[in-house]
């Protein structure tokens, strides 16, 4: 992917909830993405960042 943008270590905003589906209401990641975040490559994380930002995440106090 080349030069990746500078991002926080994680999109987590400590508003964790997957009560109604597999997507966290705070950060927008799937349960699998949250579970595997620490072992994902920078390129994999960037793809997740791009998707969640396009979807309006991360959200605080939602």
C-alpha cells in the first residue's frame, strides 16, 4: 500500500457494544477484526480504517 496515513494505534473509543449484530457500535469493526487487531498487518489495519471512516466511525457516546 505504500505510505500509510498516521493513525491511532486502534480505532477503539471505549464504547464497546455488539449487542444487536457483529459490528461494534463504537469503532465500527467486526468482532473478528477486534479480536485479531493486534496480529493484523499495517496494510490490513489501513483497509479496516478506510472502511470504518467511510461508514462514519469511530463514534463516541453512541
